[in-house]
C-alpha cells in the first residue's frame, strides 16, 4: 500500500487495484490482488458482530448471493424469528407474550422491488423501497434516515441492494453511523460494486465486536469468499455464529440469467 500511495492508484478494478507509474517514456502497470477473508473465521472469532449483511457472486458466476443474520443479548432481542412475507421476510416475536418493545426489533429485513432486492437491519428497508419506487437512488432514499436512537450504542443502520437485470448483477452497501459515539453527527458511507467477480463478496455488520457500549463497525465492507452451494453456505454461516447470541439467518441465491431465486431461513427458536 505504501508503494500504491507513492505511485498513485490509477483505477479500482473489482477485486484489485491497478497501480500505474510513469518514468520518462516507460509505463509500468502492477496489480495488487485483494485477499478474500474467510467468513467462517470472521464469525467464529467475533462473539457479537450484531446484525450482518453479506452480498456477492457465487463461485461459478451464475448466482447473486445475499445473507442476513440477527443476534441478540437481551431476552427481547432473542425472542424473534424470520418469517417469509411476500417475496421478502420480516421479523416476528417467537413468543408474543414476552415482546417488550417492538420499535427496533420488528421490521422487514428483505423486500423486493422489481429486479431489486433490498436487505437491511431495520425499518429503513421500507424507506429504501418507497424512495426507489419514486425514482430516488439507493443513497438518496437513505438521506432521511440516521443511525438507530438507542444510545449509547447508536446502532448503525446497514443496508444493501442487489440489482439483477438482463443477465447483469451489481450491488451497493450503505452504513449510517454516529461519529465515534457522538449522536450530533451522522456519518454516511455508500459502497458500490459494479463488476462483482465470481466467488467474491462483501460483509458488513453493525458492531466491531462485543462491548459496553457496543463499538460500531469501522472501515469498508470486508472482502469475503462466496461459494456455489446455498445449503452448505447457510450451514457454515449458522454454525459459525456465537451459539448464545445467534437468533436467525436468511440466505438467498438469485439466478442472474433468469432472476429466479432460492431462499433458506434458519431460526434458533423453533
């Protein structure tokens, strides 16, 4: 990276950046390939990433892949399941008699608008859906929202959208977070991925790790490897999440050529 800084980055090209240097009339081009992280390792080494979104492309290149999981430390957060609703899903109380405050835990994490699949960790799913329905972009739709009002954590709002159309797949991720715990300033980051290569994806989650207060996620979404098989991918994710804190998992594989999909839901509460 020091050499890249010295020479200047000419362009980002999917999973690597091309560094171009000029010395007299001689042009040199070097590529530094990005290291893909193991999702299994990332999850097993973090007892509480909170809520997480994964988006990418299957290793054989034919599927657009997304996953969303929720975790909980309180009884209210753990008292949830994912349930299918239309083309998407929503959270529900497993035991309605134990539901205390539904404001930040009951929402639709996944909705589908035409060729777009929206995945988020809160009711901003509806904000994005309604904004894009009116012709706003993903980023514009989120301008009316901030991080969650649950100080001192001020949980970040993480969101993603997958666009699958005419055999093409691209996606974007967003995080809205407090300024290092200061709620007076909302930091807004949007990451766009136009040419996702086979076997590669990005992973973003709400909390850096467990703590009190919980520290927000930092940096860019993490580059991770994406396999071909939905069932084994779902089982790997579920088995890698902390046993005490995991609550529910959603995985969807979308065929890029046809737009059809398969979905897998796993709930700890049965």
